[in-house]
C-alpha cells in the first residue's frame, strides 16, 4: 500500500476475514456485501476514505 496520511488501510476481504476468524465476535457467516452496506455511510460522511491511486478509486478503505 502507498504511504500517505492514512496509517490504517483495509479491504472488505481483509475486514471480513478478521471478523470471521476472531472468536470474540462469534460470527460464522458474513458476506462482503453486508460489510459494504455498513462502510458506505462512513465513506459518505468522511469517517473513512477510499484509496485513490493514479486517478483510480480502489476498494481499499483508509482511516
């Protein structure tokens, strides 16, 4: 990942795998589309931003 002002970067797949493999959450099934629905409003209000590299908006989220 490129170095920029956002130190935390993640993809939907990485976040999903983290949740599914962390027993503290107790979640055994989670679709990427469900995560997208939760993250979309956070992108809209500027809480998180998507990575833009070379004019392309990537499905990589940054905090």
